[in-house]
C-alpha cells in the first residue's frame, strides 16, 4: 500500500512541477540535467545485469572511483543528478545516465545485479524498484551528520520504508551506524570514509611560481570576500604571496571572477582567469575550470578550505593532505568530521580570526593522514554478485 500511495504522490508532484521544470531547463546550470531527468530527453535506460552506482555530486562521483576501478568495465552502470557529476561518471563507462525523477523510474529502470548508492541519496522508488527487479541493494559511505539527524528523525516513518529495501549499509563511523539504525537500517557495517581509501592524484604537473602560494579551495557564497580580506593582510607582510581562488560551483565562476577583478583593481594587483591563461604568476588567479584542484594542491603552501566558514558542512581535506599542505578551515565542517579526525595538523578558526591566522602562517603545521580506509569488505560483497 505504501508503494502505491508514494508513487501516486510523487506523480502528482511531478505533474504540478512540470511548467516550472520547463522554465528552469533554460538555465545553463540545468540545461542538460532537467530535460534528461524529468523528460527523459536523450536519457535511455541503462543496459541490464550490471552493477549500478548512483552518486549525486562531483565529489561523490570522484570518491567512488576505487570501487569502480575494482570491477570489470563491462559490468559498470552509472547515474547521477548533476551536470558536474555527469562529467565524472562519463569517464568511467559509456553506460552513464542522469537519474530520472522517481515516477519515471517505473518504465525506465532495468533489472541489475546490484544497486550501489553513495552517502545519503534516499530515493524510495529507486531502492524499491531496483529491489523488486532483482538487484542486491547497497548504501555505501553512509553518513548522518549532527545537523541532519534531527531532521531525518522527524520523517522516520518514511526512512523505515526506504531501509526495508536496502540490503546492506556501509557506514562511515559508529555514530553514523547508530543513527542509521535508529532510522530503520539493517545489517550496518562500519568501514570508514571511502574518500580516505584512495586519494586522487595529479593529472598534470603545474609550474609553481615564486612566492608563498595560498589556495582558496572549493569556496562558497560569502567566503571569497572573507578570504580576499585575509589575503590582503598577508600581502602586506609577504609581498610575493599569490592567491589561487577555486570556487566550488561552475555557475558561480563568472560572479567570483568579476568580484576578484574589482577587488584586484582597487588594490592595484594583477588578476587573471585560469581559462584564459594557464599559469599563476598574477597576484590572484581565479580557477574557472573543473578538475584542476588536486593539481593545484600539489603546488600550494597553504590551503584555505572552503565550505566551512559558512554553514555548508565542509569539504574533503584529505586531497590536500597528501601533499603536506598547511590547511586552515572554518568551524562548520560537520559533514567531514571523520575525515578531519583522520588528519593531523588542520587549523580550525572562526571567520573573524582568519586574517590573523593566515598572517601567522609560519606557526601552521604541515598536515598528514593518520590512516586510510579498507574497502575490502565492500569489494568482496560485489565479487560474490559477479
């Protein structure tokens, strides 16, 4: 009964939203994803009888690579909900698609050997239909943050229905395990964070310019101005310092570039966009392309990690740690607690103290990773299916 009521409700929401979806589809951010997800435009079903991985974001799609690499390429099936995620999964297999909105899965979804969903993508019909059509269902790298858990508990009746269709859960921490079990999860095993299993390596060698190199990584709205002010204080003491600004979302590249250009003009600094000149000789470089962050970490002395000076939840620090970078983070890293616990040397500061800590860069310590994640339990479960 729940299955039919939920499907009817989702279909009603879909019909009501159609006019708005049509209008949003003209925005550059959604020009691919909305037609594919909500109208099945150029989005045919995946081939059956494979191992189907579903991830949401660019970061999740990158993080799942160790699992993908361990399986035969012909068995891979991939889906995502974002354009940045799609750019990653397409490099794994031609069998890569946007995940259709739930009611459309009724006619789209083909039987698979397994469905592997990353972190917290709780789509009821995705799990229910995959299970009904013969797939073994997995939730991997599962987490439940301090901030999210109270919200999920208010909807515990829904998540209990979802977890009825999930065979095995691999959680990041013991706390995540307890919280997921409280929501109805069964057969939960703690394996650690997949992002600590195999860190992405540079895809090319960049030339490091003279001076102290500061990378502002994966920044969000409200953080760029804060970092620019802190860099100004640093520049007064370290004249050869250079800032590499890497906004998190492509749709903000233009806005951030204009902001930095105006700021640089006021300070009489040189500034350029990386898409126009692939170098870092200017006082500030705005990286307005995807896939360069790990390459930039390799030449950085200090990393100011975005997503934590605003209440976003933080981003993966381990990618910069492998190069021994000194790392400064804000206090709002609630989605990355287990990674931060695995790293020694991260400096956490409130936004108002960023300038002071950056100018005291000599007191910062190089970071190192204390341990890695073992993926063998997850891989063994996949091998049994194949």
